[in-house]
């Protein structure tokens, strides 16, 4: 009864023959892209709830449902399946890989295992810039995201999101050595890096991209990226700030990691949660879902990332704008790679439907651009999962 009490559903009594007759009439010329909304609105009218239906007609939920119908109820969708790795399986896999690295197994062999592709440790990527975001219906946090690869081998690619500020910060006490030990407290924004954690390692990853800090030997590079983004410990960061070598905003602090698995032999599935290609993040680049940020653009991306703040109800829109600025600061390292695939205009809906009337730019039978809906979906994800205020999402 909980769903009924929350008015998520309405309970009605009707003659089944009458209902089936009406459903049959509606389905005779129904366009699957309408997602059955016309039928629902008619039934709501029949039970005296027409005004309620009209109030929410064409809202965010309706638009998402239409995009879901386009993807799942027509021939346009990809047959990716959903038999992927469970949460526990991926966490065990992360532990296995990280343990092997601790034992020194990566070395020259890791470079060989990773295939020598464009996605290597220390690489900076951004979500693809295709008009129809591949992250509209799932994994919305990756829409217009910036990702740093921190590990890549034959089993999986591990990365962290850099433009998803969380709703809390890390409070630090800094001792200013130049002023005779004067203490002050500063708050550094925490960034949501992904839904997984690496057991046995610090839950927080400290990063910097400063020439001065590299020269001072603060931290170490990821792989061979000696001029890229560095990792360091909190103690190293605190000492550098206390000594006046760095400022708090020279660092990004990330909690959690994201994972892209490789190979169908891994516990019955490949890709992230079974929805992505079984070739790690490299496969995502090949599919156009992610792009490699050129080395000459890394500093521009970093400067935009440094301006992010702890997300609040008041600065949600501002933080999303900064996240978008960081994403736009990156460019594809080269022209479109050979074999790059794109999500094209609507295909194979079936005979009798106008497949060209809406084009692929707008949600079916609406004046809402799919690109704008994708931005709203990201905002809804951030508001719900990072801020805990879903009402601010749309």
C-alpha cells in the first residue's frame, strides 16, 4: 500500500473488456516513441485525474521516458545486454589488480598488458562531445565528465572523476612555518571520483598539477606521465602548504574510483556493469563515448577544476557550469580516430512512422533538445546523489 499512499499509483475498478478494447484501439496506430503516454493520459482522464495528468505532461520524467522508449522499444537501441559484473565482483577484481601491482608485477609487463593504446596511466579524458549523449539514460554522472586514469592493465581501467564536487569538504589545519607556527584551518572541496573504493588504500586521493611542486619532488607521477597530474599523500600536501611552497587550491582531493572492466572472461561480463564495451576505457574512446585530452590542454582543464567549490543548494548551478567549463577546456588529442563510431539519427523504428520529422536533435514530439535534456539529467543526478536534494534536479 506504500506506493498507493504516496500516490505513485492509482487503483481503479473497470471492465476488463472495455479496457482491453480501448488499449487495442490506441495501439493500432501508436508510435513507440510516444511511450504510451497518450494512453496513460486518456485513462487518467477517464478516472477523473485529467488535471493531474495535464500538470505533469511534457515534464522531465515524460521526456526521459520518451528517450527510453526510443532506445528500448525501437530498432535504434544497441543490444548490449545487461549481464555485467556485480558490485562485489568488481571490488574483488580491483583488490586483485592492486595487490599484483604492490608486488611489483606491473613494471614493463603492465605496459605490454595495456596494449600500448591511448588510455594509459596518467591520461586525462573527457566525455565525448556527440550531440546525443550516451549517458542520458544511465551513468548520468559521466555526461560532460573529466576523468583521470590512475591504473590500466589487462583486467580493468581505473579512473577518477575530477569535475563532480561533493557536498562536503575536507577540513585541514595548516601550520604556517613562515609566521612562527601560526595555525589556521582551511577546507578543501572533496570530489566524487566514482562509486568504488580500493580496500587497503587511503580513501582519499590527493592530486596536483604544479611545476613548482614537481620540482620540489612533492608526490609522484602516474606511470610515465612525468609532466602530467601527480598524486601525493595528505602529509606531503600539508607540509608543502605549511612551507609556503603550495596553496590549498593547488590540490584536488578525490574520494572513490570508477572502473571499466576488460574481457568477457571476467566473471561473466565485460564493460562497466555490463553496459559498456569489454575493452576498458580504451573501448569507450574507440566508440566516441570518451575523448583523450591533449597534453597542451591539461593545464587549462586543471585551472577550471581548481575553481570548483563544495556543492550546496545555492551554488549547484554555478558548480555545474564550472564542471562544464572544465569539460570544454579539453579537446580531442587528434582528429576523429579511424573506426570511431557515432550514435546516428533514428534508424529502423518501423514502417508508417515519420522518422525525419523530429530529427535526432530533439526529443520526439517536443521542443526540448536532447543535449539540454542530458544536461538536466546530470543536474538531477548531482542534486539527488551528491547533494541529497532531488527536488533541485529538474
